[in-house]
C-alpha cells in the first residue's frame, strides 16, 4: 500500500505552505491589510474579511494572504511529524539504531546551519540601509540556542525565526516518544498529545503570560505534529483519493473560516489548515505538481531568506514605489527567488553545513 503522500507530494505541500507563509509575512505588514488570528483570537478580523468581500478591490490577493496565509505553518508542522515517521520508522533508517541524544543534536545542527548566516546578515542589512540595528548579543545567543521562544525579552528580528525553536522542541518530543514502539502506544500517545493541546488551549487564560508562551512553544504544535505522525502510520493513498480530496477541500475551507468565529474551535484550526494543504497536494498534477515540488525543495532556504528580502522590500523598494503594493509584492517574490538562487549558487548552505559538522 502506498503512503498518504508521496515524497513529491510532501515536497509540493511544503512548496504551497512556504508560498503562503512568505506572502503572508509581507502582506500583513501593510497598514490597510486585514490582520490574522494566529496568536490571538480576533473575531473582528474575520468579520472585517466578510465585509471586505462585499466590496473587494485590487488588493484582494494581499488581503487573502494577510488574513489567512499564516496557516501554512500548520502544514509545515504536520509534514514535520509525517516526515519523521516516514524516515525513522518506515524508511531506510527504520532498521538503524535510534539514539535520542544523537538525533536531537543532529536536528539542532541542521537548524543552526540553516539560520546562522541569514541571522548574521540581517543586522548588517539594517546597518547598511538604516544605519542602526535592534539585534543584540542576547538575542543572537537566544536565537542560536533555539530558546528565543521562552525569552520574550530577547526577541530580535527577524521574528519569524521563532519557528525553528518550536521545531526543536517538537524534535525533542519525537525523540522521547520513539522508544515507545508498541502499536498501541504509537496510537494513544499522539492522541493523548492532541487532547493535551486542546485542553491547554481551553483551560489556560489566553491573556496570561503562560498563555502567551504556550502559543509560542510546543503546545501550539502538538496538534498538527501528532496528526502528522498518525497520518504517516495509519493513512494510505486510497484513504484520500483525488476525488475525495476535491470534495473535502471546500468543506475544510468553510470549516476554517467558521472556526475563526469561535474561541474553542479556533484552538483546533491548525488541524483543519494542515488537512487543507494535504488535500491540495493530493490534487496537484502535471506542471503544477512539478512547480510546487521545485519550490518545496528549497522551502527551508526560502523560509530563512525571505525575511531579509522583505526588509529590503519594505525599506528600499517602498521608498521608490510607496503606494504600489501589488507591485511591491511581485518584486518581493522576485528578490526572494534571486536570493535563494544566489545562496545555492555560492554554495553557502553546503559550506555552513560542513563547517558545523566539522568536515
């Protein structure tokens, strides 16, 4: 039996997810854009979106990604859990000894190699363009140790790198769970984590310090991450045929919009979002599948480089065309593509990986 998502479809789903995140991260900065409900439940934003649809304008795409583009994060977390199971339980490495400490260290090393150069480049960009930087030594240490999620006082630009700390926490969770290799445990433990995530969302006061930290850390990811593990273990291609995916996708879109109107349902919106991207990946064919796959293969580089191109776009480009927002988005996409191409052409990613690995 074939897995739920092939390797190409996983890559395509990542391509769709990073495109959604990348566009969201520039569109929601515009003063007129309808903001998201990612970290704080904001029913008024969804209602504003409904009002906007009655009188849309040329900024429709910007408003769409501003309000809803963040859900690509859910797909990334889901695919993280899915990919770990496929690699370490069902792939070539499934028969190899699994050392939790070595696994955690290797994942940390990969994340550090990914973020090291872009994070150091960002204050250089700030100094060149604006002659000052808000990046501090404490912030750099917190970022490079993947602890910035816990230390809000050390948050530095680019803020989006908080996601790497979240993934590090989820890798630790997986390493701790791997030792439970019985069939029953590999069902009930992810289910228990899902229940914990939902209960925490409804019990912890959302405006409390712990409530804010909870949404920045592992609790926000337990739901889609656990679903990803369960999907890899127990779902197969025939469970979600293209026909079923085509029927399910509009239902999920309606659920996603509706769930933003209720605090309890908003707590499980990452599950709906992840399912949307899975359905889209199952529906892609031909050139669209190849294009999404190509973007997915460089999604990690897009993730760490697009904050830099966004900064250039919001400072330098915006000074030349201050009110041409759609044009600025197009330039931003082109700049990001060029940055990824140049980064790979100069082999910066492979060089940093070798240096950190001591090779």
